[in-house]
C-alpha cells in the first residue's frame, strides 16, 4: 500500500463515531481493516470504533452470517448534543494534534448549532 493510500485509509478514523462506522461498512479488504484496528488501538481506542472494525472483519470472514445482522450498523438515531459532547470528550482525552484540533473545532461548531 502506498503512503497516500495508507493516509486515505487512516483518514477513515477521522470524524464522529457514526461517520467512522459508515465508512468501515464499505471496506472489503481484511488487511485494511487490520490496519485501521491497529491505528485505532494505538490512538483513541474508542470501544465503539474497535467493535465496528472487528464486526466488519468478522462479517467479511463469514459472509453468510452478515445478512441483516451487522452490529457495525445499528439503527441510528439522529445525533444529539450529548453525542457531540461525547465525541469532544473523547478527542480531548488524548494528546491534541492538528487533525484532532480541526475535528474539535468542527464538533464545537456542530454543537453550537444544535444548542441554538
């Protein structure tokens, strides 16, 4: 995998948990999922993201069990202010780099719009 492809893949881990889970659901390469899992475990280690990656990997390993029963894609309710606040808290709990700072800015703007 080229460095650009790797960076594109790792960008999957940017965003809120629902966006990440939706992106994970489109990945069909087990090696890509393994790389994402390693990156997540070495970074934020969000339990829901790890579970989504593991569920997608399991679904790819056993396509027969995937039919209508993908735990990576639960019924999703509209995002609430509490969801956004949780995402902010998760980002703030680790060290801040430029990507996290940009994501925090976007989340705070989203939260501000929800509270108006």
